[in-house]
C-alpha cells in the first residue's frame, strides 16, 4: 500500500483539540505524522488538500444494512460503500436482519461480508434477545467473540424491564453498551407518525412523545440500578433530552444519539402522506428540534447517528399506513451537519467532528475517532464550503428513500481513507 | 346562497380529495350546483343524459351501504356507466396493490374512480398516480368530503345560510373522517364549529384547527344551533377508549331530555348508520328536528354535482331540463 501525504489541509482532531493547517502522513495503514511541511518521500502519493478539512473518519453507530434477508434494499457491500461516500470509515450495523444476528454464525456472516466489501469498516451489533423476541438473552460472550461491538434489539424496544435489567448487568463484564430503541409500545399502539396537530389533520394514528419519554426514563433508571452502560438510540423528544440531562448530572452511565433528520425536520414533513418522512421515532415538533440541538450542543446527547434504514422503492410506494418506517442517511449526514448545525450556529466544525467521530468511537470503544500518531489511518477529507444538491439517483446506497431530495447541503466529501487505503474519492 | 353570476366560475380541478384543500368558492359552487340536481330525483323518470358515455368505477376497500349506493344512484341518474368493485372477491384479495388495481382500471379507459379505503391518504395516493378523476368516498380517519358537503347542503336548506351558525360535532372525533370534512367545510363557509365528546375520543391539537371543545353535551346543547351526531364506531372501541357503550350513552348520548333543556330548537344531523341508544336516542333521531333522512336524499344531489363538475360541467349548463329520451 502506497503511503499517502495529505498536504496543506485544515486538520481537525477534537480529541487532542487540534485545529490547524498541517500535513498528514499515512504509512502502512497508520497515521505516522501530523505536522506542517512534511517532505514527500519517494513513492508517496501526495494529495493537495488545501482548502479542505482533514479529520478522523466519521463513525455511525446506527445503520441497517439489509443483508441477509432484504438484499434488494441494501447489502453489506453497498451499505459500506454508501458509508464511505458519506465520509464514514466505521459503522455499526443493527441486528434486525433476516435471520437476526443473535448467534455466532449470523455475526460471522456479517463480518465476512464486511471484509469482502473492503470499504468502510462494518461492526455488527448482536441481538440482546434470541430472535429479538424480548424473552431469552442471546449469548453475549459468543457474539462478542464473533465480532459484535454492542448489543441491541433495535427495530423492537426491549419491553421487559427484567430483561433489560439483566442485559445491563450481564453486559458489564464485557464492557460493551446495551442500546435500546425507546418506545413504550402500549402507548405508541401502532401509530404511524408523531401525535400532534399534523396527525390530527391527516387522520393518521399518532405516537405521542410520551411513549419515548417513558422508555427513556425506565432505561436510565435501570442503568442507575445496575451500573450498566445504556445507549439510547435516536432520541427525538424534548422530554427525553431533559431526562438524559438529569441522569448524566447524577452520573448514570448513559450515552445518547440523535439523527440528522430529527435535528432538521418536523412532523410537517409528513404532509401529503410523504412516506419518506415516515420513520420511528417519528419526526416531532419545533420545540423538540430545538431541545435536541441544545442537547447536542451541551453534550447531553453524545453523538450523531443516522439510523440509515434503506427500503426498496416498492416498499415506500404505498399508502402511509402500510409503508415501512425509516430513511437512509449515510450520504447526507455530513452535508446536513455542516449546512444546518454549523450554518445554524449550533456547533462549530470541530464540535461537529467530535459528535460524528470522536464521541461515537469513545461510546462504542472503537479504534478511530482520532488522528493520533500510530492510530489506524481512518480519515475523511471534505470541502467544508462546497454546496451541492441532493440527487438520490447518485447515491451509492441501493435505496433512495430520503426526504432530502433537492435540498441544498454544504460540506462535500472528497476522499475517505480506511486503514490507509482510499475507499472513496469524489469523481471530478 | 346563490353565487353572483358575474364572478368567475371556479373549477374543482381533477379530483375531490377533501374539503380542506377547497376554497370557499369551490364549496359554494358544489352546493349551488347540487340545487338543480335535487329536482331530478323527484321526477318519475329520474335520469338526465349529462354523463352519458362516461365510465365510473366505484372502488370500495371498506364496507359501505349508504355512500356506495348514493354514488351509484348519482352516477346512474346522470346516465354514466358504472362498475362496482369491492375488495372482497377481487384481485385485491390476491395481494394486488392499490396502484396496480387503479392502473389496470385505467387501462380499461375509465373516466372516474370513486374510492373508499381504510388508510388515510389512499385517495390522494391514487390521484397522484392516475389520470382519471378521483373522488374520495372516505379515506381512513382523514376526510369524507361528499358527506361533509351533504351535511352542509342539509344545514343550508334549513337555515338558508351556513355563515354565523354554531355547529357542534358530537361523539368519536378521533376516528372520524366525517368530523374532519365537516370542520373544514363549516369553517370555510363561516360557521362557528365545536366538537364534543370524551377527551379520549378527541384528537390531539384539535383546537388548533379552529374549533371549540366541549367536554359535556349539556354545554354543547346550550351553545349550538346544529348538532351533528357521529356514529360511535363500535368496531374501534376494542381499543378501550371508553368504558362501555352504556356509560357513553349516559354521559354523552344526545337524548330528548338533554335537548328539552336547550334554549332553542336544535337541528339534528347524523351521518348514519345510527347506533340508537348509544350516541343518539330514537326520539331525537326520529323527532321533528332531525334531518337525518334529508341528508340521505341530499347525498345523491351533492354527488351528482361533484361528478358533473369534475367531468367539466359548469353550473349554468347543468343540463337537467330534459329527461332521458
């Protein structure tokens, strides 16, 4: 593998609070120097990245790649390439494939496909319960041996408080997080969008914000009881942000994620029965968006994750009640972050990278998330000023289900490097 | 209220999906156009050649008696050719999607589809994807625009106006497409609108639509000129929204005793089918101020007007003077 020298970029590495113009040298898959004016040796691929940001590769701890089971929507390979095109060097894929990754063999298959894809790194989640049925714990130790980095029944909340308690206790010895999709199902009761004036007007069954708040409260209480690490997926309500803030003040081991869409859209997006605005948790209200942004700014919410949920065109091409939940997000996340969060004065550029790389690595104990000397060379190079228009037909993902078609975003990925190898380079 | 003949005639556009997207003028246009069609149904030969040669499909994914038959009569009295498709016994049972069913119908060169569907937004979904006119005959909890229109026409018949009236919609608002169409239609025509029912059957944020909320029927009766009493959808009550039908009747039923204490006579509407002794008492339903059967009669005239206007007709040229043959 040829060494790479990234010359003259704005190097941002939030962990050591580095933000300066410098060169980055990558040799043998690792970062070997970050300093001004590194001389290019023989056989080094020198890339002029002046005007660009050079940062640790983005990390997304919440994606759904549909292989095995629904390869028409996404495979591990297309998902990994979509991630690379979005500037992500590592992603964590949720267990709700068919079959579920609740055993070594299923996890091993994901690991094998990820290795064959040879693109962004894909770390599988294991299921908390066998078959994600919420009854019997999956074999955590064996799952971890096979390669899982976290456990979740995502797609389904863990309904039983006893099971959640047990999972939080049992996982501690292995030091990996238990991630939950927080939804109190008897209250959500098959709702299809946020309960509010828009659901009332459209005549759609609502999911009240309280359905999330109740489950978030339960989970932080159980984390406090057990001392376990709870990771809260896709927080979407003001109430949940308040509960998490209080829990963190008390020292509970809780981490939380928020999606780009919950930070940028409201339930109004469902107007016209737009199935590309149907996701779970649903898009909420202005006050929720404001609370999520504030929570991200003050660190109550640790990180941004996309909940990349590909669905085949036919699946979304139906009436709202019948369409599946979820949208894709890997290729729009950075552009939304720069355009909406930096542009909106919520975060600085280093803060955005912290929330999309440093913190995800820390919460999930992954390598990466820093440009430290000797670390694996997982790097993103992006133009922070370039604007572009979202055209789903150009996505690397197999699916097109995004509500951001024709939106103008800022911040364009130029190159993604995983382990010293360029896995994505923007076509010019 | 008759439109000023000098003002430009608004058109309805391609589809009738709900009353929310319609302007006041468009709603007035439908009601005014319905007037001459009322008379057609009073004739010995109840038929005019207005839609001769047009083909209309009534596509019903949900059980319906009144609405389906009213549409069918309206179509036949306008001399259209009609086909009825119920979900049971059709290719829908074989898993054909809504859009494929519609495209197949369209390939048979139809002009209009009247659709009833259990999912909110289904009529709009169809309208976006086929060139034929689409008429929403009820989609989920969303809208039932022809029911809203016939309610408006019935109220206007009685009072000569809608503007300034106080109308309260009573009962299960949460699951009611009739309620939503009534709210939009009444508000656009200048009525004050209220809803009354147990809080568990009122959707969140309903006040933001511009309606008042009454917790008890006594308050509604004190306030209103008109009560539109909705059917309690028994099939939805499994969800535990109310403790029992008996208790609902006791607290929220529109009874003669309650109406006797009203400061004025109230006009009583009900979209049917009624649950007598649940949301309404027989003495009220069959009483002198009930217009429940006029609603049914008006339902045909309103649907004739909608079919006629969507087919490109104008009120001035409503060709109802000559009978068939």
